[in-house]
């Protein structure tokens, strides 16, 4: 706490500034930093969620690391992350450039696009479960054979549904980010390219895409880190099933912790989640020279 | 219209951007984009339309009719059933948790953001800022188990306060980041003249910085309200009894209770989303800028 009083302003007067940050810090430390350290500590314990907590060394880690469920959950998490990124990014860039136009109907379209963002993941999952029902859902009613599959009953179909629903929910958000990015590209670049006789496709790949570099990094960081937390959607939509086809890490953590009462191993999985989030953020930062957080602070 | 979408952040767009001109891309034709645009419209609208019309169908109608045909005999019975299932109580819980978390979260974030911008010279504040930034890179859901433990130790398990406290903490990093960005754009001369007039930092905070960054405060408020209103994990692990249930969790239990009654389930989906739709209708700009929350750079 000495920092609070010792670091006074340039003028040498005592400043209340540090104190202004204290309430936010208290909340953040109490319910985010302490839990973050706590989850690491808990991964070395045995706890059933109700009784007393016992230190148990590496027991939980051994249980988690030798469980074949872990590589599977890691693989599913990675797949969801990679495939949903690969689906969402081109779609968002395309829609973002489209929405960047000034035409009025595009503004109307964008208003409609954003409605899915208002729905909770739970609401979306509940609705899609009914919509995809092979007997009474959309496919059956329309008489489209290809639409009336047992969508949530087959591993790969269920995986595809998860990716689709994630995209349905989040593509609008990322389109909005790209829309802002495209609108900030200086018009003169396009004028120059046009004088040089560059076609539209060429302009897109030589100007739009490179100029969107930081937007792509920001959006990708949000997508990828966000994909680690698709808990509620998958929980309500498939509960990780069929079998454990869509059992991502976050779900694995919940099921082991709160359903199987194995808080120790569940904490170990949470630690893996945290490390993955940090690793990805650092990686993307290296890739782009800066990350979503710092891009906001640059040019200050 | 598109320009109005970016407008809520007027201070952000101006001089530092690279020659930004609104609607600069307007004249370029983009066939592929156009195709994608209309296709996506269908992808978005069909499920939404289906949710709405199905929620107005009688159960028999749901099984018999084409799913995309409007109800032959629209009924509000499903909505009635949802209201009879304690919907009001869940709704109220959601309101309490959202308001109870958003107001303090924005207030403490604003104070912290102000301190970070004005006191950047102080190491303590830079460290604090670094911690908040780190919070952005970490999936906070991973802290679920210790949060659960802390809530039990505080004897708050199965109460609305149990949902409010962690929600505040989780809202802080992004809120501080966005608010700090906006406070940074307040001209330094204004701060200086406040000081010459003898204003304290506390006074400057509320009488200068807050009014000048009102759009940002509104944006952050709406973003946090949306996130917390739709929150699922915290209610799932921190509450137990129906009397403390919030809407998203209630939806999930509805699914278990009358899973076969799809029209009623979808009426519940519509009702839980209705407040946000109304908010969207009135505060479209703030909501949209709230959703992207300063990421469009």
C-alpha cells in the first residue's frame, strides 16, 4: 500500500488518484485474481464440492492427464476453435465489406443481422434444439430429406450444428467489427488502384485485406479466446453429446466438477483452459505485433 | 444510416484515424458481398420467424401444420402458460442481478479508468491497468470453481448477491479499457482549467470527465447489461432454488420440464428476449456500439 502514498503527482501534492482505482481492484482481485490463483491451488487438492478440502499433491493432475477424456476434450476444443474461426472469418469479412457500403437497405439489413446477438446462448440453444428436431423441426415440415437428419444424435452432425449455431450467433458481431475496419481504409488507396487499372478482386486482396490486418487480429483474438468459453451454448444444445462428441474443455470442467463432484481434477482442467487462453493471446500478439487489448492503447 | 452506426463514438473517429471518410466504400460494387448479404439475411430471419410464429401456435397446430406457415389460429395460450410458470419471478431476479451488477461495475470501472488515464505516471496504476488487461486474455469461466468456493465461504450460495459480485468483477476489465480510451480523448486543457479553478480530482471526475464521456458510459452500461442479463454459468453453479433463478437458467429448466411443448418453450424464448428487443428498438445506436464495444479500430 506504500505505493498509494509515495507516488504523488509531479507537483508533489498527495493525490487521491490511486484510491479511485481501489474499488475496481478490490472486486477484480477478490473475484477474478484470487480465483485464478485459487484454481491453481485447488488443482492440487481433493474436494467433492461440499466437504473439506484436502491437499493431495499431484493426484488430480495424474487423474486428469491419464484420463483419455482429456486429449479428446482438447481435440474437440481445438476443432471447434479452428473450424468456427475458419467459417466465421471469411463470412464476417465479406459481410463487413458489404455492410460498409452506404446504401440504406444495407443499414436495414444490418439492423436485422444483429438480432441474434440479443438472444442468450441458452435461448438460442433451446430454439435450435426444437428447430432441428428430425420429426417436427424445420426439415420434416418442409419435406426436405437433407434437412431432417438426426442433427444432434450423430457425432459429426452435432459438431457441425455447434459450429453453425456459434456462427449464427457471432458472425454479426464480427461483421460489425470489420465494417468499422473497412470504413477506416483511406479512399485514396482505392482511387490510386483504380487509376492503375486494378480490378475489384485485385483491390480486395491488395488493399482491403492488408489494411484490415489489425482488425483481423482483433477479431480473431476475440473469436479464438471466446471459443474457449462456449460453455452455455454447448451445454444446453448437446450437453457435450452425443457421447462426448462435443465435450469441449469448459464443459469437461463443469461435468467433472459440478456433476461428478471431482473439483480437484476439474480445477486442473480449468488451469489448462487458462494456460491455453494466455498462450493463444501471446501467440496472436506475436503474430500481429499487438493484441486486442493493447491495440486500444496504442497511439495514446 | 451506416454512418449512424459508427457515430456514437465521434471523438474516436476524427483526427488520428488514417484519413477516414464515412461511406468511403459506397460506390464500389461488391457482387459477392451482396450475395452473402442476402443469404445471411435468410439464415438469420428464418429461425427468428420460425420462433415467433411457432410460439403463437397451439400444440396441435404445431404438430399438424407446416413449420413455416403462419399459425391458422394464433393463440397466446403459450405465453399464458409461461407466465403461470413463475416467469415474473425469474424476470424480476434477472432485473435485480443485472441492475445490481451493472451500476456498481460501471461506477468503479469509470473511477479506475479515470485514475489510470490521469495518473499514468504512477506505477501502482500502471500495474492495475496491466492486471485488468490480463483479465481480457483469460477465459474467466475457468475461475468457476474457486468462485463457487468463495461464494460458499461468504455464505452467499443460492442468493442473488452471489451472482452480482462475480458479475461485477468480470465486467471490469473491458469496461475500464473502453472508458479509459474515451477519457483519454478529453482535451488536457480542460483538466488543467478545472485545476486552476481549484477543482479536486473527485470533482473533475464527476463534473468534467463523466459528462464528456457519457456516450461511452452508456455503451459500456448496455454492453454489460446484455452480458449479465444473458449470463448462464454463474446462475447455474451459484444458485439452486427456483426462487433465485434468472431467465436463461429458467429457460433451460423449462426445456427439461415441458420439453415436448415446443410452442410454450419458444414463447419463453421470446419473452426472455423481449426486454432486449425493446431496448434495441429504442437505443439501437448505443446498443450496437455497445456490442462491439470499441473493438472497431
